[in-house]
């Protein structure tokens, strides 16, 4: 690897060809916005020759991303959805990193956990937990919203979906964090620590699997029982089981967690929007997708070209890695009006890229929206104001876009 | 103008005059017929404009494309009547088409 270029706040301080938006520090310091804006203007399909992850293309405009999302034959998900390649001796597989037909078969084996009928059953459970968590936050004194509210709520939800021992649920958060913060992905966790954590995850879940395999599947609808009894998933090898667990844990945890925190941060930055929703609670359902757009909890998804492909005048070659930067497409003013503004009553608020599109579109998107809707309905019943007292800490990752902490002071109604 | 007869899951009917060349999804969303989300805006890539159309009317429609097929296939509630309404373009031949809306989109 050549000498790393330090990316500062000024996106015009370096030549275009040196721009490497996959640098995790760019996101940790919240300096990525200007670089993406420059790429959208000057080089929307951008080739980066040298990065921590080797050479890769960046796709930065909404409609170009949509084109690639739709063409799952030309752009394969096999081999992974992050720019970091998995080490040869530790390769997990999951349905998000498979192409059809295996992808479709495995995905279908677990989809029903987030089917609308099941969501209706989960709603009162989520609400009673949200009420308990929000009733316990200190009023008028500083605390960390991330650990006390966002993590608690999403981890409890995840434990329910897996029917995971409730008292051990913090393990789920730990494994989720370990899975996405490895040094090979540019994060702070040493590779041996990451592997040890994931192997522990596999061990605990293998015990659960063996128990659930004996269960009557008609009397349980948790994810493990579903996989253990479905002919399409019951014979997965351990690394495939682990891969799917990580997918479901990260997908069901990090993303919603960071969107819950993000909403608090945005409404502090845009007090007029907070005033608007306080006055009209019927805006919560359109505010929720706007929070998810504005946060973009996963900054990109990766594909690999299976053929030479011409897009935006650039020749992507067979075998090239391609990052579809949702975080950039969600700020593309050719598709989204005033994209840098947080506006809670947009006409088509769900027209954003955060869930992806095409066959890999987020399976839990309606569950995520429901959790956010309930949290905000309950917040607005209780609190007059949530003041963010300083800039939040941000995760050192170009994939998971989120917060390490968010210090707030809450005022009761 | 050909007419689309939308029937909500709760039985509420909406008879809407459609523009030739508009999709059934656009006909619904531009006339505030509830029950169709259309998150992707008509790109056949989210499956949140799922509708149910009986065999008789289906016979008059173009066959599902591979893309529509792959998106429909992800829906565990898919039935033989399932289609994505962004892929059905209105014309005079479809005057009176009955479009049943599912209970939920996802």
C-alpha cells in the first residue's frame, strides 16, 4: 500500500484521483460530506486505485446506484457486501452475500419473522419496553442516549426475535460491534479479538440451535427455530450459520440503534422541525423515513462486476469491486429536493436508498420503521426537549455509519 | 379514459379514471388511493406496490418480467394473483380492471 493520503475537511485540497472515500477516519470525523459532493459534481463514477481494501469504484449518484442495485446479474453480491475481503481462513457466508437462487431460498426461510402479521404482534411488546426505558431516563441531567436508550431498545428487540436468553442480551450488542469493527475493515478491533468474539457467538448459538431443533416449530416463531426446521437452512455448515447470525444481528441492531440516536441529533439541529412534529403528531410516520434517509445507517453496499459494464462514461471491468454509496445518493439533489435539509413532511419520504433496492433490499425495513415510530410517539408524549450538549462521537467505520455516544439533557413536558 | 377499480383490503372501493400510459401504481398514488407505498418510485425494485389481480384480468396483462418475478418471489404472502402495480401500464384494453389491495406492503 502506498503512503496514505490524509483527508482533511477540505475536499478540494487534493487531486480528484487521490480521493478515497472508504477511509474510516473520514466518517469518524464527519468529513465525508464534501468529498461526496465533489464526486457527485466532478466524477460521479469514481475509481480509487489504492485503498486499505485495494482498488474499487465509487458510485455516488442516486440513479446510478439504482441501476446497479437492479442488475444483480451484472453486479454480484457473492464474496461479501463490504469493501474488505474476508480472510482466506475465516470466511462466513450469509444470504446477503449470495446471488440467486441460493439467496432467495435462504432469505425466504427467515422473512416471515418480519411479516406484517408478526409485526402487529410485536408492536405492543416494543411499546411497553420503550415506555419503560424512556420513563427511566434522568430528567434535567446529562446522560448518554446511545447506551441508555438506543442500544437497550434495539438489543431487547433482537433478543426477542431470536428468543435469546434475555439476561444475556448485552452479548448480542458486543458480537454485533465486534463483527463490524475489525481492523481488516479499518476499525479498532484486532483481528484475533474479532474472531474470538464471533466464535463465542457461534458456540452460544449452536447450543440454542440444538435446543430449538427439538422444539415443535409450530409453537415457536423465533429466527433460530425457523432456520433449524426449514429444509433450506437446517443443513447449513457452521460458518454459514455464523454468517447468517451476524447478518441478522447487525441488520437488526446497529442500523436501528444509530437511526434512533440520529433522530435525536437531527431534531436538535433542526429545532423548527421538532416544533412542527410536537404540534402535529401525525407527522411521525413521515418523519421516520426522513430520519432513516438523513442518517443512512449503512453508508454503502459493495458489489463485484461479473462482466464489463459501461456506466456514466466509465468502463467497470469484470471482477472490479463497486461501492454503491447510499450516504451520497441520499444527498443527490437531482432526485431529492434540498437533500441537506432535514424535512419531516416530505411528499415521498420513503424514496431513499438507506434500505437498498432490488433483491437484497432490507428485509426488516418495516420493523425498523415501526420501532422508530413507537420510540418517537413515546418521546413526544414525555419530553418537551432533548438537548444535545456536544457533538456526538462517531464510529470508526466507512460501512456502519453511527454514533459511539450522544450526550443529552432531557426536559420533561 | 380507462377506469381502474381499486378495492382496499377493508372493502372500500375507489373507481379511478387512469391516463393511458400511466402505471396502475401511479394511478393509485396520484389519486391518493391508500395501500400502495411504491418506495422505489416505479423501478420494480422494492415490491411495495404489490396488488392482487384475478386470473381473468391477468390474462389481458403482459407476462411478468424476470425482474418483477424476482421481486415478487421475495414476498412470503405471494399468491397466483400477485403482481407489482408499477409494471402494469394502463390502456383502453384494461378499462374496468379490478385491482385488490393487500392488507400490508413490505
